[in-house]
C-alpha cells in the first residue's frame, strides 16, 4: 500500500472532528466552541460509526461510477453548497404527462433511459433525453435525525439486507434504507433491471472516485492508502466483500456526520449575543411567535412530521397516503428542516418556489384549489412588514458557513458533470429526412477502464442502416474519415425522426490510453440526405484517468479497442522502437529490452477479458 504524508494529516483531522460531530456534545469541527444546540445524532447500534466507514461512505456518496453510466452520484442531487439539495433542476410534466401545464414540477435530472441491456431506449415522457424525478430532491443534510426518509417517509427504520432478506437494523435504519433506492432506479442512476451484483462487480474494477477531481484531503488520503474499493471495504468492514448492505451502511455513516450546527443561530443560542444581527434577532422573535415554529421546531427546525400545506391539489400526488394507506395522510409530505434553506435554489417537493415571499403567500392564502386535506394550522398570516426580518433570519441566521463554503465535513470533490463536457461535440452534422440532423448522444465520461462507455444516436430515420465512423484524426468540413467503422446498426423506432441506436465501446483498463483522443460520428443511410447519408455531429472523446489508471488489457494498443489483432502488434513495435512508455511492460523499468517483448507476447496471447 502506498503511504502519502497528506493521508495521515487528512485522517488525523477527520478523527479529531468525528467524535464531536457524532456525539453532539460540542460544536462540530476541530476547535469546537461549546455545547451544541443540536441533539446527539441517532446511530443504530448495528451500524456504529467508524472513521474507515465514514470516509468510504463519503467516497461512495460522491462517486458517479455508482450509476450505470457514470453520470450520476448520490451527491449530484445533494450538493452540499446548495444545502444538500440539487441546484440544477429540470422540468417534469407532472401527472398529466404534458409539458407547459400547471402541474409541471422542477425536479432533479437523472439518467437517459436505458433498457436491461444498457441500450438507450426512449422514455414516454422524456424521449432520449435525461429523465427527471417526480419529486425534487430533499436535503441530505439533517436527514440523519428523521426516523423515516424521502418526502413520503417510505424509507422506514427497519433495514433489511437487499441480498439476503435478513433484518440488519431493527430500528433507526432509515438512512440505510434510503441509500439503496437510487442506485437501482432507472430514472435516477440505473439502466432497467440493474441489480446489486452488477453494482458490486463494477465497483470491484473501478478506481475509487476515478472520474472526479479536487478530492478532499481525507478522501485522497484514504484512496492513497487503500487504492481499490475491495481494499477500502476491507478496511471498513474487515473483508473485501462489496455488497448492497455495506454500501448502504457506509453512505449512511457518512451522512450522519453532516451536522450543520455552527450557524449564527446556534452560536447565538449558546451565548454569543453578537452572532445574529439585530434584524435576524427580530426575525427569530417573530418566527417563534407564529404557527410556523409549531412544525419547524428548533433546534432541528422541523418536527419530523408529515403535513399537507396545500401546495398542489391532492389528486396530483397522494404523498404519505401511498405509504400509510390512510385517507387522512392524503397529500401530506415531510416537514423539511429550515437549516440552510437560504442555500436552496427551490423549495417544496415540487420545486416550484424559489423565493421565500412565495412561501409566505402560500401560507397566507387558501392553498391550491382541489386540496381537500390542508393542515388546520393554516393559513398563517405573515404581515408584509414582518417578512424582511423573518426572511433574513431563515436564509442567513440558520445557515452554517461551513456548508456555504463546502468546508469539512461538508467538503466534496468536483464531479465530472461540473467540468467541461467530455465527450464534447464538434460541427453541425448533415440533415436527413424531414431536415432532422441525427442527434449524437454522448454523455458517458470516457474514463480509462470504463467498460460501459457508450454513445447513441436519436432523431434519425427509423429502420435505416447506420455505422459509427471512428478515427484519431479530426473531421474535415464536418465529415469524419473513418479509420474503423462500427456497425451496421439497424435503427429502432418509428415515426418522423424516431430512429435510434446505441454503440457500446468498452474502454479497457490500459494506462497508456490516457490522453488519447478519438473522434466518433454516426453515419445514417437516408435518401432524404445529400449524398444519401445523414451525419451526426462529431464526438471528440478524450480518454482520461484521474490518479491511478486501471489495467485490464495492456496489450490492446490500437484501434479497434477491445480486440487484439495485428494493429496492436504494429503499435507495440513502433512504441518499442521509439522507447515509448507504452512498450515498457516489464522490469527493469525504463529499459526497453527483450523482457518487454516477452511480456507483450504473453499479454497478447492471454487476450482481453
């Protein structure tokens, strides 16, 4: 195992912070300032907090490789700097399945729908574009206090092993239950029919956080010391086994350490009279004099109940009733904590409110027409002259500055989706029938070792024959001259522009691939196109690995990747002659001799997995 100086430093900082975060007896973080206003975090005895488990959970929470196409992490929808919610929202058409109508919602984007074979397949609502969830993502921060999680509370306290059916946590396992849902959701993170065996197998061969950058010190230190997921799981649980239950326990452990108890209100409550401004103090006094404080009780600023506040007609979303089966729960949703509400880009399970003023108007008015089960505490009149002070209190005095700045324990890596697109797209393409340009789908990151890399085409002629041109040379005048052609594909679909297909192009784990650039373009036979061929835009695919590259087929040195042939032999001989590191396959390192030739021949003979 490799040891790095900053690994020990990061681990030491984490260990210093951990007891005060979990115990709730001190303000969280190194150099605590006194007794915490928040109660101790509930921890089920079946899943005690350890540092190894916490940091593994943090790695898993932010790893986009937990999704089937490497585009979604748990953290994608729970960005800490956004209060643990999703700052990038898409449009969901609501129950009527029609965009542009009053029941539309602003919710979190997920994955492009894919079938059980991981081929792109059109969704009834979103076609071949990213789906969005049917409710906005609730905050991950403060979720550790809830006995039931999700907006409707369907993740309860008894945690059952998804693989064996055994009860692993008798009570208090709501976080564990919540964790196991998104990785299998074919809207949020998965292709259809994905299972935990597939997830475990993928993690076994993935470099931890291999497509993220700017890793926090505690995370980087753990990965430096334990370079693979099996090793990280061994450190956290005692053996290399990767399972659904262990993934859930690790991520839940991490979430239990996200305690935002250094807000101005916390410090004010603990005796620092200057922590809140005079206007925020006025807002606090006004707030606790209103019925708002009944549901948003300090110090959690939620009573953890489920209530119907009249956001929408009850026939649009039954909410808690779908879990409890009780008519009186119709249209009820979990009361969220108001901590860090000033960092959120939207509010309510529908994501429809962006300003606190619109929330005041909702509480003041009668609620949505057709809402038959509104909470009797409502309406709550908030006078215009009171709103500025209350808003200042809620949006600023309840915000932990570490959350805003994404400082430990709220620090995180930079996700792939937050960096410039790779693959990127070049040119404009060439239209076919109906004037439609075949649309290149290129959202999967091309990290070395990504055996699930794929591109797709949409908006093309159904039933047509198509190929994918692949070259290391950029296109000229929008046309790619292929070095290889993948295909033929017969496009599925029907209707004008309804044709689609998927190319799976596994990127083997070979470190020498890092930095290689490959260009790809769909060529669709179409009598309505000039010259009879409609062209997509060209995808520029730059192969990369962050940190250590995996190595699964070191003899695969040339296109087409995934197949060993004479082109690989030629590539090896050229690399050997030019003393390229790609040909340095055996000790002594840096010397190009017969041992490298022997090593290549052995690898070539072994084939690729």
